[in-house]
């Protein structure tokens, strides 16, 4: 048997309901971000965009991207090398670009310049 306080706690733990327009707007925004990130990865791979520039001045659409995924897009950087670099900088593979501290950002850029 559940009490009124249990029911209230369950209701407040769920996400608020969104209207159809809000959901569609969110979906459209997410698709735009994914498209821009995919283009950025192609640009990194082709050498048209610098990983150093990306880390030092990240565009807004890349703030929530994983550092690991962006580094994998750089030529000559595979999973083993990327994991080694992140471990050396004490950065979790699940860390986002926007979540990097100044120390981590600086250390990572200096390691990648070698």
C-alpha cells in the first residue's frame, strides 16, 4: 500500500511532460548538433580543423561531445593512443569537451603538440 507522500515522491522524480512542439524542437536541435559534429569530425580527419583549436576554443555544439570521440577523429590517433593520452592527463574517457578543467585542457593540448 502506497501513501500519498510515496506517490508525490514518484511524481516529482519523473521528468516534466513536454508538449509535442517542445519535443519536436528538441529533436530538431539534436539533429542539427549531430550533423555539425559529424562535419567537424570529417574536417578533423581531413586536417581542415585543428584539434588544438577545438580544445582551446570549442564551439557551443561540441561542448557536450566526448573528448575521446573527438580525438579518435584525428588522423593517426586510434583507441590505444587516445586512451594512453587521456590516462596521462588524468581525464576520464567519458569526459565532455565542455567539462574539461583548464589544467586538463592545457595538459591535453601540450601533449598533442608533441
